[in-house]
């Protein structure tokens, strides 16, 4: 089945700095790439998504870039704040349109 | 904003017992899903359900598991003869279409098998 790799597994940044998380995948048929933020004990919350016909999408401090040729997509958070601290999961849809999640990145924003 | 509702929020059960986790998907959604997240690990797909039947299931979803839509609103996951390793957070999700549109997760049920 589809395999999604995510790096780094943990990331610590100073408040105000940028954070970048990258995911790579193997199935070129994937066409929907969401990013989820999960706070401790809570459900994954969709923060941004991108479809395969778009290379970049931005929503305030959050942006996602997609390179279908290289099969990777990245989450960019600028001007990080302590409330950005959480686990971030990339995901994509497999041929059956079910979600396959990456292993997650624990982001810590240090004040 | 419409929500996917899951009950109970936390369930503790003895090993070997049966549990039923309940979900109320968003009313106009047609596709329903169960995912599992073992503590500290990634979210894993279990099963998808459409038109009153299973569309797809993962290797995790063995004969111990079953799903049902007993009426027009509920979507349930039954785990027969629970094992310690079934302890996890179980998330229900629903979507309007099977293509990531309006995909919404419930708040989860934490299952603890003792």
C-alpha cells in the first residue's frame, strides 16, 4: 500500500521563527494532500490542504507546497507562536480515497 | 458548524469483552470511516462504509471488528473479544464524497482494555 514518510519527527523552534515539515510519498495517483494538527488528546484538525493541480496554497501564516514530480509536499508555518505547538500529520488519499497518514511531527515552539 | 459526534468519549473494558463505539456522522454525508490511533502513533485507517456496505478495510480490520449503520443516523464499530492491544483512540469520520471533500473527524473515543 501507499507509504508516507514525514520529517522531522520532532522539531523545536524559537517563537517567531519558521517551521517546515516535509512529507514524501510513493503513489503518483494520490491527488489530495491535507495537513492535520493534533493537540494532546484531541482529534486531528484540518489546517490546510492542497490538490494535485495546485503547486502552492497559503492561508495566513500557513502554507503548503506540492511537488508531484518529486512526490513530496511540505507544510510551512511562519512567525510561529506557542499555540502552534502540537503534533502535525501529513496525509493523502490512497486509490480507494481513504486517508493514509504520515507518522507525525511533534512541533515545540519555545517562548 | 456541523460536527461528527462520538460516544462514549472514554470506554474502559475488560479483556475479552465486546464493545460498541458509536458515531453520528454529519447528516448529509454519504461516506463513513473509522480510524484508530494507538497512543503516540499515527492515525491508521480501519474501514470505509458507503451505501450500507463496507467499501474498503485495512489489514487491521479483521474478523474481530464489524461496522453497522443500524438506522439513518448512527454508525457503529463493534469490537468482539477485546485484546489489550486494542487500547487506542478510535476516530469516526464522514465525508460528502469519497474524495476528501468535507472530510470531518469526530472527537474520538478512548478505549482502554484492562
